[in-house]
């Protein structure tokens, strides 16, 4: 397909799109982008030439890779190290739930077993038997466990890593796969030591000793460049889980970062922000693919098709951020409050409200667009006017993100009656919705 002459509308639009495209992705760190730098450069090149058809085709291919990317995570370690608890924690499941990985004081896995994520079927956790419980040599073990299927390996121990762990890691490294040492049950260690020596107890010093001890034994086994992550399957927000999350995100292929971030349980604001950033990039790509129009048919009128699209979008975002009906029922039960009382502290139930005194969605959106573009510069600053669905999706995304952050403080919120929190929450959520920070956490 030949290039359009410089004076054609497609060329002018392509130039504006290229500038906006480049500006948008520069706001994200390289290790947080959900498409590769090579793909970004290719799309931008097509846009600069005014070749919108090739640009949209490349974006379509990138979105297809993102949506269909499988993620296979292998978890292995000796018996009693907490493999199953770790898998259940990452799947957001309790040990007594149907489909949870079985836990116990003895090895419950002698063959590899797959556990699908309950919300994201493309994500599979593989519970592998500890190499010490088999008669295989490391190379044979990996072949029997079909090592080529996994994106990375988590090697877990509950005390210190042994020679079997190091031999397995060495074999994985030779096969050019990534592996990560995870020291589990640190919460139990801290609890026991505090009971034994309460006066001498120093949490940070104990954690550093545990880490140093693990690294020392790995170095003695000629694993000199190993990094050890201290975790608790019952307290994912504590210790080194965020560091592990960051490392995995950096080392995963770009097209798998989106699915990786979406399955992670909501345990910190940093996780919420990373999920938001991945989704914001996806919304942007979808908007570019859909094309730009000369004006924003934005307010006053929201069509039935728009509402249906937005209902689907809201359902998806709620699932990503732990605000779906099943999750809310679980949270309400844990807090011993009704789901209605829980929702009274959240903004998303009012997004598509048609109550008599509720502000129309179009008017809400106008205010949001003004804040969105004044904070971020937005596509308007680059002369690009996307269809209203782009702004609506971002409005919904920011609202759900705010609600997810509110639920992180749920124990604090429900110390007092909900009514006393209404003004505070609605004010803060409203302010949060006006922000559009696309920088990576």
C-alpha cells in the first residue's frame, strides 16, 4: 500500500496520532510496558507515514497477543515448604475452597498438577514435586516435568535451600529459563522468635539474618548471584512480595505483563496502580485502533450501545480489582457487614445510576475529561480527539481503582458507622478520579 500524499487527512491524522502515541508511552518505564519497544516503534513509524491501515493492523496483532497470552508458573520445593499455600494465595483462594491446592505437613504432590486461576483461565500454576522426593537427576526431573511449558520457576524453601534446590536451579539456568528463590513462612519464624525472646526481638534484624543465611548457603553451593525473596502466603503485602512482583514484571516478556498483573491479588496500592497502568495502556491501544474523530460527541447523549459497552467494561474492571460480586460477598462476610453497607462506601455502583437526583453520566464525564486532560496533558493537548468511549473507560477505570484503594482500608473504615464516612470517602474518591498518573509505580 503506497503512502498517502502529505496533504491528505490520513497523513495529517497519522502525524498527530504518532506524536500522541510516542508521548503516551514515554510516560511508562520500559519494564512496565505491555507491548515491546520494537512494536511501539513499528506502530509509530506507520502512523508517521500516514499508513493507518498498517498501524491499526500492528495494534490489532499486539492486542491479540496480550489477550491470548498464556502464563504458566512452576512452583517446586521440598515437602512442607508451603508450595500449595503459596499457589492458593496467588490464586486468591482459601485452603478449604473447592479447587484449592491441597496442603499438609507431608508431600502431597508426586506428579505435576495444574491449578487454573479462578478468574483468569490463561494463568496456570503448576505444583511440582520437590526434586528430593523423586529419584530423578535435575536434568531428567525437568524433562519429566515438561520444563519448556513454564514461563518461570519458583523454588521454595521454609528453612534454608539445599543442594537439590541449587542443582535444579543450575539446570534451569542452563536451559535459559528464569527461576526465583522464595523463602516461605517468615511470619511463623518472626512469631516464634518473638515469643521465645521478646526483649531481644527486632523484626528487621531477624529478616536480614534469614536472608543472609539463605544467600550464604546458596553461595557455598556455587550459586553466587542468587536473590532470595522472603514471603508469607498469609501476609502477601509484607516482606519481599512486592520486590518479587517487580522482578517478575521486569523479566517477563512484555505481552505477558498484562495478564501477570491482572491475576495478582490486591494487597497494596502499588499493585493497584500497576494494574491500572496496564489497563490504561490497553485502553489507549484500543482507542488508537478504533481511530480518531474530528470532535468529541461527548456529552448530553449516551446511547444504548454505549451503556451496554460500559456495563461490560465495568464488569471486567470490577473483576480485575476484586470488586466483583463474589469478592464483595467474601469481604462483607469477613467484616460481618452487609454487601449493601460495603457498597455504600464505594463509587462504582453509581456510575450507571439513573436515580432521580443522580448527576447524568454525560455531565460526570465532562468534568472528568477536564480534570484528566489538565493533569496529564491528555490526547487533547496533542490535538487528538478520541471518541467518548476512550474517556468513559478511563473514567470507569479511575473510579474502580479508587474503590479498590478504599477497600484496602476496610478494617479501618468499618470501625465507625458508614454514614460518618460518606462525606470523607466521596470527597476523596472524587479527587482521586480527577488524577491521571500514567507513570509506573
